[in-house]
C-alpha cells in the first residue's frame, strides 16, 4: 500500500484551539450552566463551549460538570453498559512509536502472530466465557494486509462453540487506503477504530519518528477514506499523556465536527486511554503530560457533554476503582475479562507479558465484572442489534441524536443480559442478574414494549437465543 498525503490538509486548528483554551479560562458560572443545559438538550457543543468546560478549575463548577455528564448519560443511554473483549491477533510492527511496547526497536517484546488454529482457539475461549463482541487488534506490518484482516475476521465469525458465537467484530488496525477499507468492509465488520494518539502535530511527529505511522496527515485522513469506502461506523481516540489533555479533548471534538460536516455522520465511539507502563518502554513509565485521576474524571465528563450522542469507551487499562467511578460520567462501553497478550485467552505462558502492548489495571473475569455491574444497578449488554439491523452510520444517528438510544437499547440489553445469565453465569451472578432484570422491566413505561420484552424473556428461558428488537 502506497501512502500519499498529496492534497491532504489538517482540520485541527492548533493555534485556534490554544487561543480558545486561553480565552475561556475564566468563564463565569452562568456560562458553564448554560453550556451544560445546551448539552442536556442533546446538542453537540461548539469548540468555544468545550474550551470553557475543559478550562474550569473551581471545584464546585467541576462538580456541576460531573453531575451534568451523569444526568446526560442517564437520559440518553440509561444504565446499560456494553461489554466487549480485545483480541490481539499479532504484534509485529514496523513503526517506532516511543510510548508503545510493540515498537520495532523494542527488543524485549516477544513477537507473535496467531495461526489459523490459534485464532480459532482464542475465539472459542472467549465464546465459552460469554463474549459476543470483540475488537480485533493488529500491529502495523505488511503481513497484516486488508486481505489478512478480512480472512481473520471471517475466521472469528465462522467459529461456533457450544452455546455461543461472536456476533460483532470491530477493528483496531492501521489506516488503509480506500480499496483496503472496502476489502475489510466486505466481511461485515462493525466499527473501524483509528486513534490519532495526539492531535498536536508537533508532538505527534516527535513521538512517531519512523514508520508509516509517522505521517500525521495520512492517519488523520484515515476515517475519511473509510467513509469513502462505505464504512460508516467509526471510532476515534486520543492517548492521554502525550500532550495536554485539554488540547486532546478539543482535537477529538474537531475531528467529530469534521466528520459530521463532510459526511453527515460523527464517530460511533470515542476512546480516551491513558498511557500505561509497557515492558521495555521507559517513556511509558513517566509520560510528559501524565493525567491525574481528577483530570481524568473531568475530561471524561467534558467529552460526554461535548458529544452527547457518541458512545464512549473506558478500557481495562484503568484500575477497578477508577473504572467503577468513571462509569457515572458518560461511559457506555467497557472491555471485561481482557487479556492483551497474543494468544493469552487460550494459552497463557511465561512470556505473556512480553507479548503485551501495555499493562492492564483491571484483570477481573467477565463474570466478576458483570456481577459487580448488576449489583451496582447497571445492565450489562452484549447487544448487536443495530449493527445487524442496519442501524449504523447515518441511520444510527437518526436514532441517537434525538435521544432514542435509551428506548431501543434497554430492551435489547435486557435480552442479551438474560442470554448470558442462562448460558454462562455463575450462580451468584444469575441471582443478581435476574433480580436486576425484574427491576428494569418494571421501569419500562410503555405497556406494549414491557409486554414484548417479557414475552421474549420467557422464550429465552425456554431455550430460544439471539432475540432482539
């Protein structure tokens, strides 16, 4: 694949972002309240409004932002949390990103790529714990071509095991050209995720000195090419710690605005991982712009308010206590029962850590996570109905922007949760989960919908599976 940046221009206005953050540094309480109210009416914020929120320092105003983000999440997403697992297919890489354990110059990294049989075994291991949704992760290397990605995705979809199968595969891989994206789309992927890592171009160029990823513009244009290829489900993200988190939040907003303006569809998800330690990677031990827990709470809440209708992903990089708290402020998806070493799910070995990109903060099993979510009043969801019913991209936005996600997704969340409980859960999780489902059924206001969900739950108890609206 030939990389060409001819004709590409950055849509990230670096100077303007810095100017807005500085000029909005002392926004009065009345303006902060107005901005939060606009978001609660399910309107995306403008850059100057987001700049005002990220610049807040007063603890009471910060609490207003946290409370607003929690209320917005409840209004749009309800109390459901979508679950997935990462599946690392290979860690070969020709880039030399200074913060990454997979970088080509890291001699401590043990390189591995799953064979066909190993991939099947990894998938079976995930399916037998109850997973339905995966994100498949690939290093950036010529061997992980679009054809290879498509082939491995198809292998996962074709793997049926006991009571389950994977119903949605998302992708985290290198940016492709338009034809490459078309190849990957042809096997029915869900979201294609490309993290810009940092939207501050001088920092980007410093931290990505060699390899295809060194091109800021090629990466920034990646999701535009995906859209041109017909992939309308996109995920964006920034790695918090490479540069000032306030700038990165603004960059994520400008990327959202760019996609909306050009294609009429914003990102399906936004991710905001913090840099975590990685074997053989001194840089990751002391990132130059390390984000404190307080600032992390703040940035998550501001993102939630800035883009009300976009899913937000919180990964198992974070420790359990932080994950449990941050759920309140806008997160709609988390991974659970995760392993990030190549081949870890089916065959952990002594070199597992050396095959991993970084260190996880939350190593609980899927069942433990689900039990704690249920006890905390959250509905664990494995729903894939929008994807399979064609409610993606522009069609998804027709539902999401007015705030109908809660109405459509809660019933499907309950059904997929019940499926997990009957087929995979421990006894304690089954008990807690069924109690939660009974409580949630009583909250469904529409009689017809409550009756329809009840009927499908009865069918599920009798053995039917994969029921959705």
